[in-house]
C-alpha cells in the first residue's frame, strides 16, 4: 500500500474514509477494498458531496463535469451514505450511471452503501475516489 497517497490527503478525506469503514453498511466497502484500490496508485483524486436528496443528482452531475483531470478509464471507489429515509437502489443506479458516463464504460467501479444517523434528515453523501487504470 502506498502510504504517501494518504499522507498528503486532506483531513476531510481521511475522516470520510474512516466513517465508511466504521458506519454500518448494507453493501459494505471494507478495508480490503481500500487496500486493493490504493495499492500501486500514485494519483488518487477525490470528490465529497453532501446534499439534500433532492439536490444530489444535479450537484453530482455538475461536480463530475468540472473535475480538473478525468481519465477515460479509471478505477473508482464510491460510497453512498444516507440518513432517513434511506437511499434507494434506483437513486444509486442513477448516480452510478452518471459516474459511468463521465469516466467511461471500461472503468472499474466498486461501490457500497452506508447509513449515518448523524446526517440531517433526507441527506445523502457521496465519497468518490478515482485513479487512472494502469495500461
């Protein structure tokens, strides 16, 4: 595992990863997923969004369109976190479709779903980590 990747990582991304590992999950991203994702990676970029459920779709679309460097083939780790009411598979499918449209059909996406009782009601959070696939 490249520890340099996380040594230069801002505190908010480290906190977000810690919450993903600690919070109960329905489809759990675990430490092995993070270890696999970060191994041999030199350039991991991230995006964290936290919005009311009704605003997340447009916020994600806008954020993905403005990413400074977006390879056409990437490894992507994405965690969806919700409060009450819980995120639905339809919502997740829509978000995954947006991510796939932006990063390309050949991207490798690992995703999970967590619940966070500390989020405000009807709030969704997306943690998206991505890195170019090695050729």
